[in-house]
């Protein structure tokens, strides 16, 4: 039995929570509205790398609220930089 290479990780769709950045033009996959950057708000988006059969197919963006409302279709988002909300 040959040992499995460490790089042979299962590639699955995954989600992360990020701040919406200035100049963002991405549309939410749920409500189809642009994820607008608002200078005085710290709005969050969920970015999902979508894999099918181990192959990356696309990135989807969601308002964090829409993502929760959609029942977290790509699993619970990982926060890259943990911080308190609000
Ligand atoms: Zn939305």
C-alpha cells in the first residue's frame, strides 16, 4: 500500500466570511443584489469556492445574512480573522 500524498486533500466547497471591500462588484447568489461596500458600515460577505467532483468550478458570493437564510449551502463559513461582530 503506497502512502497517500499529503497534498491529496479532499477538495470540497468551502465558505469563508470576509468584509465587503471597496470596489466590490460581486452579486449575492441569493438575492442577486450587488454586495455594496459602505464606508461607515462593516458589512460581511460569505465567499464560497465551489468544487464539483474535486474540481474548482466557481466562486459564489453572498450577504452573510442571505447565506444563513439559504441554510448555509456550502457549510458553515470559516472566519479568517476572528473578531467580534457589532
Ligand atoms: Zn443577498
